[in-house]
C-alpha cells in the first residue's frame, strides 16, 4: 500500500543520510557494509520494510545482529527512519536503504548478508504481473547472489494465493524447507510465536482473525 506524500520526508531524509542511505551511496558500499555499523556482526535485511515496525523490533531484540531495512517509497522510508531515530533505545545496529530492492546484488556482495526477510509483500494477484512478485525466480536469483550457501529467506504474508505461489516458486528454484518451518496459521502456534516480531500489517490482520502464513527456506 502506497503512503501519501509527506512534505517533511525529503528534507528529513537529506538531514539523516547516516541512518537512511540513498541508492547511489548504497551501491558504493557494496562489499563494505560492515564499515558503517558500530560493530562487525552478521547483517540481515528486510526488503520492503514499510514503516519499520518489524526491522526496528528485530534490531532491539537482537543487538548482536546488524539490520538493514530497504524501502522504495519515500514517505514510508522517512516514517521508518524517523521512528527509529526517535526511539528511546539506542540502535547502532540498524540502517535503512532508500532504494529499489529489485536487484539486491547491486548493493551487496555474495555472503555479505546472512538472512533475508520478505514480509507482507505486494501479492500482485493478476497473472500478467507475476514477474513483479518478490518471490518470482528473477528475484530469487538476486537473493541467492547475496546470501551464503545455506542462507535463509523468511517469508510472511496474509495472502493465501501469494503464499502458495511462493512455496512453489521457491521449491522449483531449488530452495529447501524444513516441514516445521511452514505455518498455515502462525499466531495459533505458541512455540513459533515466542520469537515472532510483528509487522504493522501482521498486527492489523491477525487482530481481525486472518491467518498469517509463514515459511523459512534456505539455498543449498
């Protein structure tokens, strides 16, 4: 869902380039992302970070991991960045990229990322839009180009059609799953909810009783 334009977004982003990195700078950092974090530790990214609830929550929960949230919408990335900047917690392990996540291999070297999150991506339900889905084979190729062997992709959605399509797309690409990593109703599984960090959409849809679908796959 596209947010309305926010007049404050552009000047705010221009004044916070240390936290929200623009596309050109992100490309220039390829292979050197550890240099912008306070500590050298594994990097995990979320593609389509929206207003930032998930990635901020992850940065708080796992200070031993560096996190990057990627978002193409100016209003959304500005909201996420300001939310992180104004949070009472210090978050030296969190950065954002204001840029297109279509080819993550333009920003990161092989193995530079340890895990990738796809949360509530646009389902693009019409068949003619299949190539725009973030779980289409073209995108999977770019994820494989930055993750190490055995690197994981974690996927969550409320859309059953996108969930089924994505399972098939991942399996067809050669990504492997542990049966226990697949959930047809995440919020009814107490064990899996122990470490679950919610997105804005997840919080909204689960509160209305909609099932949340999840799986974790890894490259061989």
